[in-house]
C-alpha cells in the first residue's frame, strides 16, 4: 500500500483508539470476562489498542521508507 | 550483614552507578547552550527511546500507578491509555519541530511559539507557566524518592535525607553534563525500571495467588467494584465517566505538550530517530501492565499500608523477597523518580533562561549556561522545601498544571499548521483557556459532568483563538511560510 494511504490509516486508527477507550464505547466494553492472558477484558482492551498502534506506526514507517526510496527525494537523514 | 543493611548497600551502589553514568555522559557534549540544552542535536535511537519512556513514567507511574490500582481499581486503566495517544502525533510533529529548531536555532518550546508569534510578553508568560507547572512535579518526584528510601531502610534514612541524597546526585550530573547526562542516566534508569516492573509484576501475583488470572478471579469474587469501569475516586465513591474520559484526553494532550518532553525533539540526531522513537514508545507504555498487577496483588493482601501510594514498597517488604530483589526494586522506583526529576530540573532552568530572561536581557552563551546551572540549584532547592512540608496537596497542584499545559496545544498547532493564526489570537486564547482551567480547578463542584478542567479550558480557548485570529490582520506571508513549510 502507498505511503499516503498508510498515513490516512494511521490517523484513522488513532482517532478510533481515542474514541474506543472513552465513554460511550469503553462503557460498553466494561466486563472483566473473558480474561485475556489473565488480564480483565477492560484492561486488555486498551492494551490491545496500544499493540495495534505499534503495528500501524511500524507499517506507516516502512511505507514511508519505500516512498522516499521510490521518489529518491531523500532529505530525511 | 542484615537484610536492611544489604538493601542500603544496593541502593548506594545503584546511586553511584547513576552518578558515574551521568558524569561520563557530558564529556563529549560541546560547551555551549546547544550542547547543554539540546545535546548538540546528536542523540541516537537508544537514548531517545529511554529518555522519552523514562521521562514520561515518573514516580507517579511507579508508586501512584499501583496505588491507584490498589485503591481505585479500574480507574487506573486511564493511566494505561493516554501515553500512546499523546505520543503518536509526534510522528508527524516531531520532525517538523526538529527542522524548525535547526533552521532558527530553537532549544525550547516557547522559542518556537514566540518565533511564529513574536511577543516578549508571550515568552515571559510561557516561562512563568512552565516553571509553575514544574515545581510541584519535581517535588512529587523528590517525595517519591524519599518515601521509597525511608520505607525500605526501615526509617533509618528518613524521607528528607533520602530525597536529599538522591537529588544531590541528580544535581551533580545535571550541573556538569546538562541534557547529555539526562539522556544517558535515563537510559540506564529506564532499563532498571522495565526489568524490575516486569519481574515483580509477574512474580507477585504468582507468589501470592498462583497466577495473574487466579488473582483477578479472586478480586472479582471479593471486590467486584474494583473491576468495573470507571472505577472509584480517591474517597471510594464511583468515579464519573466524564471524569474518566476527559482525564484520558487531557493527559494525552499533556504528554504531547509537556515542555521538558517537547524540548527533546531538538536533541535527536535526525528525523528518522524521532519517528522510530514514536513507533517504539508503545513497547515502553506496556510496562504499566505489570505495575498495575503489583497494585492489584495488594487488594486481597491481609494487611494494608497507611496510604495507597505505599502499596508497592509495602508488598515488597512483606513478601519475603531476598534483599537483593528488594534493593533492586528500590533502584527501580528511584529510577522512575530521578529520570523524570532530572529532565524537569534541566527543562525548568533552560526555559526560565531562554524564555524568561534572554528576551529581556541578552546574555552571552557562557552567561546563559552559568545562569541555567544556578537555576537548576534554585529550582531544586525550592522543590525540596515543598517536599519537606507534610500534607501539602501536590498531586492537586500537578493536576492543575496539567490543565494549563493542555492550553499549549491549540497555540502549538496554530504555530505549525494554521496560516491565519495571529499573535493576538494565540495570546488571548492562552489567557482565556488558562483562566477557565484554573477557575474550574478552584471550583470543582461547578464542573459539568465532572470533566477535567484542561478540557473545559480548551472548550473556551479554541473559539477565542479562532475568532480573534480571523478578525485580526494576517501575518506576513513569507514569515508564515518559514513555519508551515519545512
């Protein structure tokens, strides 16, 4: 996927993340069961979003590196 | 040697290593303001990763985090969520801030704002607000260090002496090596924090309950209210969803805007390192999970400490761990305190000199560095005096300063991305936002839906910024281009 697409995905992901961990979404995700790796579900919920953030940002950066390589614009270092 | 002496020896060994790392770090930095404040813009990924992580996670996370989980249950989860939300915007903003720093020679956050919106009054206002926000923050770190040392040495080293020893060491390395010392000691301290938190966070639930899942099963059976969001308030009443949700948003904005973190964008060697630091930050953030597990492990423990914040040292001392582990735990907690405290002291001194003094009285490069060192000592001394006063509600002051730091966000976004913003708009927005935030801090019973005062301040701030800017004369096009396109 192209860099600009990943940039949009990254924005959308973090906006969704912010909405998902506050009222009203988080109040719907408000049960300790099922446990995930021993953690109550409401605690695993933000943790999963954090791990997702790592993956999305990592993919964005990879797409960015390819994009810069392709356009040979450089100027980053 | 008895257990308590052995622990004391480990603590002093740890402090000696920290001091050594701090003093070694400064040998390469240049003797200039750029070297002292921005590390000659030459920090690599390893140091940037730990300086960010260890600075964000302070004694509040290491002692307060378990304290929250222990006494307020699920309310603590808000601390887990905001860090990554606050850091992610730096992927886009960080390289831009760094480029502006290189172009105009900025080393502080206010210099960037005042560069785009020229006003000595704005500069002085930011210096005063930043200093007012930092002093209670440093004080909390000092008390944290003192509390841990007092607890694990059985009171043989009282709070005042413990805090004095830990922060004397911080002073020595910050005075001699500036931000290079902050960077390298934070790397060492960050490693200690991560290892200790994960090791104890997994060990204690297994040791006391036979596992993480079984621990939560028992808590669910005996204290179900702790596992239901938004958890409890400090006095044990249910917390409001408005309070929980806006605490996340205000804290995330705070993480994006805290001046001592913001300034670190100027220290990175290149943009790639800033981006990689942001990408890797979530791995640091997850260390709050074991930290909370430690707090939850205390919930069903038969005894309880006087104050919730003491739950971590309390459990560690009562679970028959070997002295070595207790000593290392203590090192972890001291790391959390000192790695935030050093960045704050260094940041406060840099901001006061560069933004509060330099626009009014021009000092030589050497004069600036001398004044910064004097201020590091003065701010440290002031915070220490506060730390000695019992019962002073510092956490309340820190929360109030979060409300003010939030107000930096619209100004910064306007400086970096909005062509039509004007100096008058930014200054009036900041004044209104800060006033509203302070008002609701003083009158908490008037807060709509229990919302955080920082968010209430922003609700007033943003329209003022927009309206005053749009009604004023636009800034010179060439000047604006210098900030928007880098």
